């Protein structure tokens, strides 16, 4: 299954506290989240941390990670107050030292071993 971009933006809005779960994002906030996601997607591609296109739905496992990353990028814009702002940034900032929790989760998920089929060894 996959999560639509609109659902991802809604999750991010809820994490930022700009919208409740039963509300919809405003058009301006949706546009801002869309632009920020496009920028984040480009950063993830350059790091080799993204396997889907910017217009595709997001894999289920990646949605909470991306919501954390988007929230970290927009925490200042939406005026999150301390200590919540620092916590959101600590959880989701890409390229931070030490590595954020969201980036570690993303790297761990993409580093899972991929073995499509068993390969039998032949000894001569």
C-alpha cells in the first residue's frame, strides 16, 4: 500500500499543530507543504535515500519518516515554540550531526538486504 501526497501533507500539518485530524489543510498550507516536499524529495534523491518519484504516492513505511522531515523543515515557518520546535527538528532534520531519528530510520529501511532469489553455489 501507499500513502497519497495529500495524506502525507495532512499528517505533517497535524504534527505541526496547524490542523486537527478532522480538518483539512488550507490551500496555502497545502501549496507550501507541496513545495517543501518537492525540495525534500530532491535532497533525498541526491543522497540516494529515495526510490520513488516526487509525484508518486509514498510507501507506507516512509510516510511517518517524511512527515517528521517535512515538519522539521517547516517548524520555523509555522512558529513552533520551544521546546517543541527543537524536538521536531531533532527528530526530522536531514543532514544533521548527529543524524536525526527520521534519517536513521530511512537509511535503515533502505539498507535492508535485498535477495530476490536464493543463489546456489556450485563447487568444482
